[in-house]
C-alpha cells in the first residue's frame, strides 16, 4: 500500500510540474508576441533611412592571454 501511495503522490507532483511548465511556456510566447508587435509598430513609425545602431553602449574587450 505504501508504494501505491508514493506512486500517486509522485504522479500528482509530475502533473503539477507539467502544468507549471506549460503555463510558463505560454507566458513566454505571449511576451515574445507582444515584443514583436511593439517592435513592428516602432519600425513602421520610424524612417527606413535611419542610422543602424545597436541600442546599447559597446565596451572594448579586455585583451586575453593566448
């Protein structure tokens, strides 16, 4: 009987974990879609001839020993 109860508990834990992963994946895809939509709106409102910039400051890398 003990093994059966342990199996049921483990099964319930796995089902809950799968549900959390599914919800997290859904949230990531929704956020990705919102970012893409926002990016598309920004690009359509700006000139096509704008200078190409990265948007963050580039720092020189420290030299490394070979």
